[in-house]
C-alpha cells in the first residue's frame, strides 16, 4: 500500500515551515512557488489536474499560495475523489496542522 500524500497547492518560500504536516504523508508540490495564473491559466489548471489525478481518501491538501490556485486544487481534488477532501488546517495556538474532512 502506498504512503499517503500531502499535496501542497503551491510550494512555499523558505520562510514558511510546513514540516509538522509531514506526519500526514509525503509532500508533493503541485505548482512552483512563483506561479502566476494571470499568464498561463490553462497550463496551471492542466498541471493541477495531472498532479492530483491520484488524490484519494488517504491524502490531504495543504492549501498554501495563491487563493485562485487553492480554489482550483480544492475543486479538482473533490472531483477526483467523489466530493471528499481532507485538508490540513494550521492551528496558531498549537503551532501544528490538524486534518479537516469535508464532503462537497
């Protein structure tokens, strides 16, 4: 059985520490840090669809980056997994990520 994956919507800059999310699976960065949807929306959507094609109930989305990228990643993950998506939500008090399950 494969290891769960944490799909990171957009690679964060080096100042953002996401290490605590690694306990939920191996990181897979969907889009590079400086992706700009304004210049190549179709290309970005195509990449997101390709990268999330195996998203399933064991995996999580880590929603970092451009809000439009976050929205597209959520929509695509939900489409590929019958409306079910697990997110990792940052808790400012505990300084860690917690899973949140949603059925759309």
